[in-house]
C-alpha cells in the first residue's frame, strides 16, 4: 500500500514536471530574468501595465513592476534599467520619449489604435455661464468666475501632479492668461475636485485626458487653445507669443505609443514580438480606468478581470 502510494506520487510528480516543461517550452531558450514593466501614477496605465505583465506570465516569463516618474522613465528604459512602457502619451511625453529614442537604447514599439488628448477640461454647464467656450479667450474673460481664495482675482486651474511634464504654468504665462495653476498631489484629487464642483454646479476647469472613465460619468469638454505644433515646444518665435514656448494647446488627436528597451530583442525574443503586438483602443483604455476609479478594484484585480474577459483580443498578440 505504502509502495503503491509512493509509485503513484512519483508518477504524478513526473507528470507535473512534464506538464510544466510543456508550459515553458515556448520560452525555454529565453532568459528567466524578470522583464521590468514601468508603472506610473494614473489608473489606466497601472491596469494596462498589469494586463501586459499577466499576459507575459501566462507565457512563462517572470515579470517585475517598477514605479517611475513619467518623464524620467525614458532614460531608464534607454539604459536597460526598465524594459517596457505601455502608455506613452504624445501630449505629455513626446519630447523625453524622442530624446531617449535618439540614443538608440529605447525603441518605439508601435502606436496603439487609441487616439488621445490631454488638456484643460470643464463641465458642460459652464457653456451657458461663460459664452464663447470652449475657446480659451472666452475662458480667460471668465477667469474670475473660477477663482478661489488662494488665486483671487485670478481663476484657478486645477493642474496635474508636478511630474506629468505639462508646462501649464508656462502656457498661462505665454498666453497672458488670468489663471493660476494649482497642481494636485495625485490623480484622484483631480476627480474629487471635479465631483465636488459638479455636484453644486460650480465653475471648475481642470486637467483631464481621453481615453479616461471621466467622459462616461461627467458631461464636459476640452478647452480649445491655439493649435498644437511641434515647433510650439521648441521655438520661442513660433506662435502668438514670439518670446515664449508653450503658447499652444496639446495635440487634439495625439498618439499613444509603447516604448521598449532595445535589449529585449535578444534577451526575450518572443516577448519582444508580443510587446510590439500589444494594442489598446479608446474604449478598452477607458474601461481599464473605470475598473479602478468607478468599481474600486485594485490594478491587479482589474487586470485579472480584463485578461479573463478579453482572451480573444490578447491571444492574437501572443500567437
Ligand atoms: C499621461 N496622462 C494620461 C496622465 O495625461
């Protein structure tokens, strides 16, 4: 009996070994070192980074999540200290992304289907109260309406966390606006400020972006600033203020890219392909944010949900 039991155990464990060898066969020749996926401080990025990580794990890879500043991350990727960023936004990261790409260490891993915009945004009930919106000059005429004790008589612009590289204070100065940027410490404060104003139909103008869950929950729109051009961020003489950069809005149809360390290609060749294939659209990104900001899941749980219910989407990236 004892003999039988031990035979059974060894047969079972041999089977287990064979089974796990089978699972890992695709990546047998590849490094077991963790692929380091960058995480930032807004919901969709956190969820999608975990989605990508869980997909890689399903293919036998080891994964590590590394927090980084959304501007400094590109040098870290170029140096091979971090390996992949799933959300590179044109409106806030193009310059540092392209600088790192020029060193050769960071590679453009392709553009998502999603079209993006990151800019000043206000609830639609302000259209009646401030005629001429969404034009920025009309907004500026109503500046005092947006003032709080801290900024009066200037209007308050509820700005993003400092590390998001937006240059909004420079824009305010370049365009001579009667606004002052008051940055939040974290993204969640943007939404609580919006909610508080929205509930009382009070004036508020804040930083927002699309795709995001906000557009499904609140009725509002972006402020139209002078049309974006690359030169606006590089050449002072460009635009309506000949002595300043940033006298323009963000791209209205911005790209969303992925960034990868060039060394991934030799170290994890199959992952290199998968990570290029990753492709999210607007609805998927908004839904990713909604799992966290509306349903209250953490990013790991949200990613598990996504991976479970979108197998037909990601199985194409893997094969
Ligand atoms: C990069 N972000 C979506 C926060 O503007």
